[in-house]
């Protein structure tokens, strides 16, 4: 078992303890002892896994959530809070959230607002959740068709990453997570990128020790960035590689295209808009992971640009993108509409 601690700058002596390894979920019971009550939020798609963990916890408030991003809504927040209140949850309740990024975003948000905040444990079950969504304290729900419109930056007490769960993930979902791993490595960690290039066949075959090392190294790189810049002021912006164009593609597909696939498309487009020296190597790697590279031809360049402009990070008719200058060395660039349109000759 690997243990990492994420200590945000504002909290000098208490941090999030992140435990990574096969069987990490069974550590949940050790984390509940100091609380009066435990509420257990889980994605129904992984009910069997959730039941196994709940059986180790004794009495707890069971809160199933339907799979899919539609559950990341204020309506669901209302329902979950009502269930918790009816079950007698108080400020001394611990909320355990188990599922992919949908559940960790939703549950993290509920924990951050329930009675002005209760502690929570996140147990991500997808690769994307393990290396990205559950690390760094960003919680969110969608409003209408706008993704992640309402949220908080609130860190969990603990994150339990059970890498054994990666064995049951569908191939498409593994690829989604790899898109975020490749992003992290390309922007922050050249040795990680080079190691990934060498072990990609073993990753795709789900060799347990290699998957575990992949998660540990990607999480460590993200932890370092969040500890340096918790609130996206500087270094953390580098983790937006692929996300500016990617979010626009995701929105114009009406969220029918998945997040990880759109990030891969976004990374490819954003590298074309910069003079990234290693773009062909990164593109090759995305392809090897089974990820798409091209913006769907049905999407209009102007519509993409307008969605990008509406992002909270952009202003004055300009759009910011984060790209690797070289492998492991990310930079933030400002993009004009004219430059963006060069993508579509
Ligand atoms: N907070 C952040 O920093 C952050 C970062 C990236 C993404 N996100 C959010 O994460 C969400 C996407 O997360 P996701 O890709 O994990 O999708 P998800 O949570 O919707 O899960 C995808 C599917 O995988 C299934 N699943 C989960 N674990 C499984 C397992 N071990 N075996 C088999 N099936 C399993 C689920 O039932 C679901 O059907 C989006 O809402 C996105 O906005 C948040």
C-alpha cells in the first residue's frame, strides 16, 4: 500500500491522506471510528463493490445514485440531503463516496455543504476518478446543460484508491482515464511519460503492479501541483491541457461524447495551435491508448469558439490554452479567434 498526503497551502498541518493499492477499500472501516454515523453514497453501477465495503462498516445510511452525469445535479443534492436528514445525520456524520468522478464530484459537493460541511472519504473506482477527479478538492454539480457550474474547493479527509477495481473497468473507461494520465505526464513529468510509453502494452493488459505504479505516479504529480497552487492561479492551470477545446467539443456533442475522449481531441487540437515539439509522440500515444484525435466534422469552428469564450477562465475575446512546450514542460498561451480558425483550413 502506498500512502501520500496532500496538504493544501492554507492547511499547514492537516492534509488529505491518500492510500493507493490493491484492497485499499477495506481500509474504510478504520476511518469511521471517530464518527457518530456513516452515510454511504454509491453509484448503482458498482453496487456489488459498494455492498462488499458496506458489509465491513456495520450500520450506515445507504444512498444509491443512478449512473451517469445527469445525477450530478442540484435535484440529486436535494434528494441526498433529505435522505441524510431523515436518517438523523448530523455534523458528526462521515460521508463515504464510492464511484467514478460523477460520484466523487457529487458526494464531495454534498459533504462540503451539508450543515456547512462534514468530513468525507472519496473512494474513486474509475481510472479517471483515481488520478484526477478525487484528487485536489474540486467538487461540482451541473446546472442545466452547463457542466460543473456550481461547486466548491473542499478537500476530503481521505482518498482510498483500490487499484484492483481497474480490472472490471470497460476498455473505453480505462482509455478515458489514460487520457488524463497522458495529460499529466505530458505537462508535468517527462520521466513518467517515457515510462508510460514503455509499459503501455502491460497497462492495456491490466498488469496489476504496472497499473498501481501508473496511478501512484500520476497522483503524485497532481498532488505536487495542487500543493503549489490550490486555486488555479498559476501552475494548476497547466492541468487544463486539452480541456479548453475538449470542453467545447463535449458541450457541442450535448455530452454524448465522453469527457476523456473530448480531452484527447482537445489535446490534439491545442498542440496544433502551439509549436509543441513533441506533438507527434503525444498523438501516437493517445492513439495507442484507443482515444480519438479529430474534432467531429459536424461541429462548426465558430460554435466551438463561442463555447470556449464562455468559459469562466476566459475574457476580452481571448481564450487561454495550456500546452506542453516540450514533454514535461507545460505553458499557458493566449489564443485569438483568428489563430483558432487556422485549425480548420
Ligand atoms: N473534480 C475534478 O477535478 C474532476 C476532474 C475530472 C473529471 N471530473 C468529473 O468526473 C466525471 C467523470 O468521471 P468518470 O469518467 O469516472 O465517469 P463516471 O463516474 O460517470 O463513471 C463511468 C461509468 O463507469 C462505471 N464504473 C465506475 N467504476 C467502475 C468499475 N470499477 N468497474 C466497472 N464500471 C465502473 C460507472 O457505473 C459509470 O457507468 C465527470 O462528471 C467530470 O466532470 C472531475
